[in-house]
C-alpha cells in the first residue's frame, strides 16, 4: 500500500524538479566576476511588475547601443560637475592638480561606495595631505564589510545594471506621444502639468512653477514664452512660469514676403497680453514697454525715445526685399510681492531689419523676477574680499538648503561695540561689523554682585559676546552665492572651560581668528577666506558675597592671519643646444 502511494508522489516531485530546472536555465545569473558594487547597482532598479520565479527576463530594448554602466567605485566621482575643470573640494575630480589641492578645505565626498545593504563591496576613500609640498590627494580602495546578518550576498539580475534607451519623438510617433501624455509639463522641478493647473481650485497667490495667466482669451490662457522644445526651432505654446527665470535662444523659419502676417515677429504679440495679478482673478497687470532698440543691417543700435507700437513693414531696396521692425530679442522684467502677486510687468525689445537672404531667424527671449521693495545685497568683493568691507556671513537652517543672510550687510557678522559707559549690561545693544583685514578689539566692564545668580549671569554674558545672530558660515569670497553651499566656510566654535569645579564659570573673552590666503594670479591676487575659528574662553570667578562688588573685563578680539604660501614665479627651462660639430673641426690640433 505504501508503494502505491509513493509512486505517484515521486512522479509529481520529478515533474516539479524538471519544471524548476527549465525555469532556472532561462534566468540570467551573475558570474563571480561581478563585484559587489555592480550587484549594488543592480538592486537600485525596481522591477516594473511582480513576477514569479523563472519569469523574469531582460527588458526589450529599443534600437541603438545602451550606455555602459559605470559601477567601479574607483572611477565614480559624484562631485565632478564641470567638464575639463576642477570642482572645488572635489578630491576625486581627475582634472584637479596639486595647485588646486592647496586651496581645498576638505573633501566634499570623502567616501564613494555602492549599496550598503550588500555583505561585501569596494569603497573608495579620499583625503588630503596638506603637509606635503605640494599638497597631495590620498586615495585608498578598501573592502567594506557589512556586519548585518540580513545583508545581500549577490544579485542575479544583470540587466538592471543599465538603463534602456528612451524612445525619441520623431515625425512618425509624435502624435502617439501626444495622445499618451496627459499634458505638457511646465518644468521638472515643480512637476506641475497644465491639466493639473486648470483643474486646480481658485488660488489666491502664485506659487513657484505655476504658469502666469493672462486676461486675453484670444492669446491663450498663459503668458507665452517661446523656447526650443525638441529642436532649435521656437515653440510658441511654451508658457512663462512664476519665479522661473529663463534665457533661451531659438530659431524661426520665415518667409520675408509674409513677414507682416507673422504674429511672432510683431512687438504687439508680446506687449498686448495683460497678466492676472493672482490666478483666476479679475485684476490685470498690463505689460509696460520700457525700451525699444532698433538694429540696422550694419549692426548699429538706436534707442527710441517714444516707445510706441511698431509693426513689421516690408520695403524694397533695389532688387532686395527688407522687412523692418522685426522682433529679435524680448526681455520681460516682472516684479512680485511676498504674497505671490504680480505687481508690475516691464518689457524691453530689440527690433531689427531682416533681408530676404535670411531664411532662419534667430530670436532671444529672457524673463526675470524681482521682489518688490527689495534691493540686492552689495558685494564685499568680486571675487576676492576688499579690505575694509564687512564679511559676508549667514546660517543654514537645515542640511541641504542654501545659506540665509540678513539684508543688512553690516549686521551679518558682528562683535560687541565699545561704549563710553564701559558697562556690559548697559551696552548690550550696540554691535560693530567685522571688516576684512582689520584686527579689532573691544570690551566692557561687568560688575558682579550677589544679586544675580552665576548661571543666569553666564548666559547673559555669552549672549552679549555672541550676539543675536551669530553665523554658522562665512563666504570664502566676497561674491559667493548663497546657493553654492560648498563655497562657504563653516565657523568652528570652541568653548574653553576651567577645570576647577564649585566656582562660578563666566565667559570673559571671545577670540575670532580668520585665516585667509591669496588666490589666483601673482599680478592680481584675490583674498579668499579658508578658515574661521571662534573661541569662547571662560574663567573661574569667585561668587561675591551679598553686599560685596567686583568688576571683571569682558573682551572680544578679531585677528586676520595671512596663510598664503610663498609665491614662486615660474620660468621656462633654458634652451639646450643640440648642435653637432664636424669630425675635423679641431684639425690639425687634434
């Protein structure tokens, strides 16, 4: 009876084993030559749909070669953003030399590795040896071990190491792409589409990336901003988006005989729309023509005093036909408020003459947004700091965001200001800015009585020395932009406490040291800040008894230290003479 039951069971198990073997033969298996980094890259590509064992296969690729995946951590450099140029603090950039390493503060990407979920993988470690002459880059390639018992040993889906070639729109499949898409995307950052904007409820303000609405129904729903789409030809259906400043250049095919009929060549096409102050509102902001410049065929420029509407006009000059007042450049200048409203709209135009020999017209379009009632912060140098100008400083609210600065350039990095009263508690408000290149020292006197507890007094003095907005970063150059966080030098704040316990510890001094170096050419060196250190020094002060009074001095000092390496002028090597004398030159003496 047992043999009758086992026979069908064995046959069923053999059939399952054959099925699994056939499926396993169709599954791509990664060989041992695939290192852990390649396997880590494979895990980043999620499968499009869940599949059963043996059903996974390589995705169908479009025609053309696929890009070669770079999975070797020694060849990866995520901070190499500029081609054929050295990126600041990018230690893995192959374009950087020892001269560039001498001005690096630290490696922005010290470790390059793959997915940390794998059990073993390669890791590239970069560091700087600034003590060497010249400074050198230190590179190490180590095996990173994951101690977790739930780590991934190997990945067997090799096609996930590369991307498939996207299908490029052309004349044959363009209509198919239009039908498949829900609408044109405004931009990749905001990820807002036209259809989503139209279906959205009435908004009380413009937000970043939202198309600017206009009141002219005949001109469309949005302010048109011609730009190239899939080619260099201008596409007039592209809209202008709120707070998205752009500068594009595109070409337009024209027939000189019909230039008066082409709307995109007339200045009224760009000046007639009226922008809605807020989306879906009735308040309109007209576009004001601020300037009109005429360019002739010989490239001479003439600015018109009366900015009236000029229409394209076709004239005959001998055997040649010329179309005047054709729009060549368009510049929009929009002023907005903090509430997300369009306040003013200005337009500057460049008109020119186009001859019949031109079949492809080049046009330029620009749009800029300026906040109302604001002025740009003056620079402290361009690029290097200028002696006597304040240091540019700010703070970073969260990691990954830009630097935030106050509009008062003389209030970004300040110290305690000395007063005639010399009383610390009375001179709590006045501050003086730190000026580049000026060694400064200030102070006041603090009277100690038993009426104020020591801990409360220590907090009061520390706030007096630091001020309300002590910065976290200082700009390395005088013209450093707030979005370039890697070009800002962090302020290292160090607190020195007394070793003795049981007594009152009061901050008595704040020492700020700014190290700077000369950067660039010997003929015109630029001042660059490379390090900022602030040291808060506390001292042991005996607590006074009730009725007693004691006075201590609280001081602040700022020191600028030039850490520039001695300049070495380079000279060309002396030329070597490779002349050969004839064999009988010294005859008959030799």
